[in-house]
C-alpha cells in the first residue's frame, strides 16, 4: 500500500493572494464565460441570477469549505485525504480524480478550439458579416487533423504550467492570468454595455422577473453553481492540501465563490447586452461562444480587436481551469506512487491527449458513432463525468463530513483548533448534513433524466 504520511517538503502556496487566485482560477473557466450567460439567457435572465446567488451561499460555500478542510487537514491528494481520515473511503476521492481527468480530456479539445479562434481573430476572420459563422465553425471542428493539432497545443500549455509545481508554476501563472482576465473582461463589458440598444440586455440580465422563478430555473442554477466551482473533482481538496495550517479557511471559502461569481456576472454583462444590441437571441445555447459571438463581433465597431480580446480572455480562463484539472491527477500519482512531478505530468498529459482524440474526431468523421443515450463520444464522456461522477462525489463528500468524520472534527480544522472565529459553524453543519446533500441528489436525478 502507498505511504500516506505527509511529505514535510510538500510544496505550498507562497501567499494567500496566490492561493485565492489559483483556486478562483480553477473555478473560472468555460463554465463562466460560456455556460453562465447562455444558461441565464435560457432561464429568465435576472430571475436565474437571483436564484444562483441564493444557491451559491447555501451549496457552493458549503462544499467549498468542506473540500478545503479535508485537503488542509490531511495535506494529501483527494484519494489519500479520504483514506487517511477513514481507511475505506479513498474511493470517494477516486471518483473526483477520475472525473477531473475525463473532463480534462475533452476540455482540452475545446481549449484547442479557443486557440484557433484567437488565431482567427488575429487574421481578421470576424471583420465582416458576410462570413457564415456556423459554417466556419463546423468546417473547423469536423476537420480530422487541425482540431487535434490545437488540442495538442492546449495540452502542452497546460503541461508547461503544471510541471512548474505549485508556487513556481500554478500560483505564478495564476497571478498573471487572473488579473489579465479581469482587465480584459472589464474592457469587453464596457464596450458591450455602451452599444446602442444594449440597455435591453442589461435589464434582462439584472432585473429579476419573479414570475420566471420556477423549479426548472432553480435546478439550472443549482447545476451551474455545482459545476462552475470545480466541486466534486478532487481539485479543491488538492489545492487545500497545499495550504498552511495558519490559513483562514472559512474566509477563503467565501472569497473564492464570490470571485468566481463576479467573473460570471461580468461575462453576462459582456455578452448579453451585445447580443441584444445586435438583434441576436440570448438563449442560443453552446453556439453562443463560437457562432453567435463571432457574428456579433463582425458587426461591432472595432470588432476584430474585441474578438481577439475576448478569445484571449476565454483562453486564459480555460487554462486556469485545465491546470487545476491536471493537478488533481498529478498530485494523486506523485503522492501515491512517489514519482517525480515532471515525469508524472508528462505521462498524464500524454494520456489526456490520447483520450481527447476520439472526442475531437466525434465532431467530424466519427460523428455518426453514438454511445450513451445516442450521444457522440465527447458528449458521452461529459455526461458520465458531469451528470454522474461529480454529483456522486459531492453527495458522498456531504455524507462523509456530516455523518462519518463528523462536523465537529471539520469545524476544529476550519477554525485552526479554535484560533480563528467561525460563527456560522452551526449553520454550516446543518447545510452539510441536510441541505446540500438533498440539493445535490436533486441535481443528480435531474442529470440522469
């Protein structure tokens, strides 16, 4: 059996800011810049945002604190962390690590698409409205070779950062990528909200229509919170394992979801006002990123510049998430099998690349091959990881803390053994034992349906 004793030389975050930016970066990704705006568009705009905020506090904060506590308490990877507390519970961490690895395999493919769109922005592909953006996108992703090349480039970028370690790699680049992401997001938002006719989109996004709050909207918001914050993937446990014993976990558990949500709100204000201003529908779904928005940029003054800025922004966000997804697996292999970080990252990166090839080809020459519920390979992997493995991982996390390890033990770790105040501890205990698991169970059942 692997040695689970904590390595005293284990890398740590060099600063609180570095950890918060890295952890927020793990949450900030395509889910914020792509899924949040179109999910809001499909679920009543302001009504969805209002419900999202409520669930963020009830579920997002609850699970974020739980994962950070387990990680910091054990200072081990997700599998080793559960196993160190309760010997027979390592499989729960295994679900999360495997889910993050599977997600990365197709996430890297989509990241490659983003790199291609950065290049398209530079070459002026979005400078005219005469180009059929749908045909442009389909032509690219259905090509057998070109998307795989960009998938490889994105994988290499992710590898390069993770091989640098925690303080010298992930934290260092998060300090560059996250502030840059904020600046670019604000610039795009300012351009979007000042377009003629943008006010309709702003009101749609920010003014809640309470008649639109339905059970379906609440379920959509719950799913967005769960998947946006990287919960259930072993990522937050892994990042928590690099925290010092003096760190204020309850405070960080508030800050990280708020930063993530701030980015999501900025994304909505950057995208939806422009979509309304130029006469497009806000509920176009996943096509919003690669088809609708390029069409918006083509009709916008200085559209080529803002297209480049936007897709660079999406690339930065995708990278901050991909490095966290790879780190969860790298940490597991390094801790459990005592391999070097560099060789582990290279090995896992190569496997990720190979797993991503069928996902890429399923958008083109393998498009007729269907698997789970008639879905292509990419969507089948997404369904398994997102609709089955992540909810189960989150559900078992709640059961583990609430009923196996014990809320009192978790609070003891969260308060640094009583040295910091955590007045919400009784409320958090109620949430982790009852509210969060029921909510996650609802998402899980809905996902299967």
